[in-house]
C-alpha cells in the first residue's frame, strides 16, 4: 500500500514515521530543501541592520532559505519553515501539551501525548544558566501571583551552547526537531524527495489517485493509494483549494508580540529563548529576545542586542483568516485580539519594570507562526479523524485539523494529531 505524505514538519514527519512502521510504502514530498542552520556570526549582519537593510521580512530567507514569510495584513506577518523538518527546525524547542478546543469535540489525545513524550527527550533548561535579567523577571512574575514555571524543552543542555539562536536553526544539534522522526521513517524504507512542491491532489470518482508535483513543463504525476496532507496551516488549505476541495476560513496563528525594554549588558541572547512561561487563560508570557523585531522593526533600531530585553506575549487569536489557492493569506488582528494584547502588554511592562528593566518599552513586530484551523475536526469527524468533506484516501495530518487557537507551543499538538490520523489510516486499510 503506497502512501504519499506531503510535508515533513511536525505532522508530516510523525505521519511518515508511523505509516512506515505500519508497513506502508511511504514517499514524502517536501517543498523545501535540506535544512541548514544559520552558522555565520550575527555581528556580520549588524552593519546591514544599522543601514536599515534588514527591515523587509523577505530578506530573512537570504540568510536562512528555510525562513518563509507571508504577509497576512498590514499589521500581521506569518512565519513558517519551508525545508526538511518544516517549522520545527525554526522552533524554540518548547514542548507542551496544547489542548484548547479538543474536549469540546470529544478528542482526547492523552495517549498520543504520552507516547511522544517518551520518544522526544524533554527537560527544563537549568536555572543556573538563565541570564540574571530572566531570573529577575521570573521572580517579579512570581511576586505578582502569575505562577511562572520553567518551560519543558526538547533541548539537550549539555550540547546547547546558549547562542540564543534556536529560531535560526540549531547548529549543535542540541534541539530536537522532526527530522529525527524522518530518520526513523527512512530507516523503515520511506523515501523523501526535497524541492518537490505539491500543487494539487487528483481525484477520480471521489477517490484520491495521487498528486501533481511542480509546475509547468517540470510537473509530474505521482500515484498513491493514500495521500496525507501535512503541508502546514498555509500549505494544506492552499493545496486543497487548488484542487477544487474546500478549506474553511478559520485560520488561526497564535499571535506573538514581544515587549522590548532595555537593561545595559543584559545579554539576554546568551540563553535559549523562553526558558520559563506564565500561563493565563488564553495567552502566555515568556522571556524572549525577539531577533525578528531586532532586525525588522525600525522603532527597535537604537538599542543593541546586548542591551535589549524582551518579554513575549503569545495569544490564542480569533479563528478568522483565509488562505487562498495561490498561497496568499488574509487575516486581520481583530478588535478583541487587540484589546487582549493591550491588557497583556500592561502585565508584561509591570513584570519588566519590577525586575529593573527600563524603558522605552516598545512592542515589536506582530507575527504568528503556529498556523492551523482550516480543516477543523468536528465532534462528528473525531471517530474517523477526518473532515467529512475530504474524498476517500485523502487525509490531513497537521495543525490544520485543530479547531481552536492555542496561545501555547503547538508541535506536540500537530504531532499528536498526526499520530492519531496515521493509526486511523492503518486501521481503515
Ligand atoms: C519561528 C517559530 C518558532 C516556533 N517555536 C515553537 C516551539 O518552540 N514549540 C512549539 O511547540 N511550536 C513552535 N512553533 C510552531 C510549530 O513549529 C508549528 O506549529 C508546527 O511545526 C506545525 O506543524 P505542521 O506539521 O502543521 O506544519 P510544519 O511543521 O510547518 O510543516 C509543514 C511542512 O510542509 C511543507 N510544505 C508546505 N507546502 C508544501 C507543498 N505545497 N508541497 C510539499 N511540501 C509543502 C513545508 O516545507 C513543511 O515541511 C514555532 C514556529 C515558528 C515559525
């Protein structure tokens, strides 16, 4: 039985691994190339920053080809990884169970989470290696009654050199990413083709027959019995819509906004991002230097990276956004999201001030990198793990299935969903 898995990120790599272990002949089609982390010195980029040449988000892919940005509206930019490992290769390595909206549809992923937690080494990062400013903000949050806790991370602290550049790819292999699941799949015979962008799926008599890869004269048909779309929150609905199959206009992105303050010589970059977090009902606060805003955001230009201090808000946004067949996205920051961001900013400022961080306090670039929601599972879908409108043999196994935004790290959720979907595929056949 041949299965095509489209994408090799959190969902795709998990699905490829599981299907290979279950005896499927697996072919993984990945739009990006082999991932390579950023290994040059950041100081080399600093002169370009001073000249204002790093302000366009599209320039990021010059330094790291895997970094893809999509502008969703004037005030919101989305980031994703297009490479082997998908967005997991750009992740901070935070690994928590995110389950918003699952109980409401009767989906319990406890078993899958437990299994993933056994496969992925997860630990908190040693407190003695936090920067003093990060420890001081932790204590402020504690005094404010916010219950901060060290973040569970898939980062091996013995291999980690505290370069702070997790999101540019881990150059010492200290951080787990989904390429480790890809290796397991390859060991079981799976084959991966990089630079193979899937354009659409082909359907005959309401049954999938395969996919079209590439465009123009270079395009080709790849046949399969089963097609698993795991192209992420933008890629999956884009492929569906290009194939004449609907996807819902319910894109969520977990809006990220970092409040920047100043503390001379804080060197917050010399630790992994987000070593602790506070969990409110629909957002988290976490220490975060925000290199994207450092390079992209003009209002941050006068503070050096050594003196910059950041506290991030990650908010579960309203599920309203559209992905089009050409891959463009339309999503605004709703008034409700804006007002919750403003409240969280006040809280962040209070934590920073009582930790001795000074102003000017300037919010960074509003962005999102947890992309999902366009093929949301409903209560009726859960027994089949498949939205009802998908043709026979066509499955989705990524964050697109999650009906609600999380305001929390989402790798575990995407992987847990993909694990359950893959088992359902094997069971069905
Ligand atoms: C900068 C950043 C930091 C993050 N940090 C964390 C963190 O610390 N912890 C956490 O839990 N989450 C984090 N996330 C979020 C997390 O990485 C994603 O939510 C998760 O990877 C989503 O899994 P996915 O399978 O849905 O999509 P992805 O992992 O994005 O995988 C999609 C895959 O599909 C491929 N693809 C896209 N289109 C096509 C096509 N047409 N044909 C073939 N292949 C295609 C892509 O190249 C990619 O490999 C972060 C995200 C970003 C952007």
